[in-house]
């Protein structure tokens, strides 16, 4: 293969890689750190105000720290 062809292939490959990179600062922010689901549910149940606002949970990452705890919600049903 001639040197001109090698250099052309190398240049095109480099341009393709540069075009695929994402160096912009317009990235979507990550959601808040994970929220313990049991703590969240207990707080929501405890808030009985008639004028409370809805809680936005679409971007919340829940963690399930009590998934192996059968008594996790026992205090809610006493």
C-alpha cells in the first residue's frame, strides 16, 4: 500500500474518531444520590398534612436497603 493511501486512511480514521467524541458540557446531570426507599415511604406516610405538595420522584434513584427485612414496614401498621 502506498504511503499516500496509508496517510489518507489514517486521516479519515482520525476524523471519524474526533466526530464521535462528546466534549460538550451539555451532558444530562445525574439524579440525586440514591434514596433509601423505606425511609422515603415512612416519611411520606408520616406527612399527613392536607396541603402537602406532591413529591417528584421521576429522577430519583431509589435503593432498597431493606429488601431482605420482613419487618421493614412494621412500624406503619401498629
